[in-house]
């Protein structure tokens, strides 16, 4: 029983998956923050395009 517990404590295979998950979460938060900064200019651009298309008819 002692060897099974010591093997479990030394096993680090799951740690890599957790690290990759944390990196992905940090990247996702960065992308969300960047997109929120661009949000108002994108809304203005799409509204301008929409009004130009509506006036073209």
C-alpha cells in the first residue's frame, strides 16, 4: 500500500494537462479583454456599413 501511495504522489502526468488548461484560460481572458476594447469601434463600423447599404437601395 505504501508503494502505491508513493507512486501516486510522484506521478506528475496530470500536472501538464492542468498547466495547459491554465495557459488556455489566460489566453482566453486576454482575447476577451482585447475584444471588449475594440467593441465600440466595431459597432460604429457595422452601423456605418448598415446605413450605407440601406441608403443604396
